C-alpha cells in the first residue's frame, strides 16, 4: 500500500462520511477547522483505518492528528508497500 493509496482511501472516506467534495480534501486539510468533523467522525475514521490495514492507532497518537496528512503519514508508516 503506497502513501498515495492511503491518502486516496482517507480522502474518499471523508468525502462520503462528511458529504464534502473529495477534491477539497488535501493533506493540509484540518479535520475540525476545515471539515467541521467532530470527535465521533475522527474515531470512526481511525477505526475504519485500523480495521482496513490491521494496525493499531493509540489514543495518544490519535489526539495529535489534526490534519489529513498526519493520519496518512501515521498509517503509511505502518503499512508495508506492495511489491511491484
């Protein structure tokens, strides 16, 4: 799984769940300030990512993630890339 694939999955999930245009979701997009996401939206996103990628996102790490890019960085660093 490449970092770009992780970003696309996060972007598509947020677009569907928050009813926002996927093109408006960028790495610098802030969950609360830009997307008006509440804590439940964030928890649901993180659970979805944990289930999809078989990883664990500790609460203390999740609390630091304020942007889409921060979540993508965390997930991508824990999911091995596919061999070409």
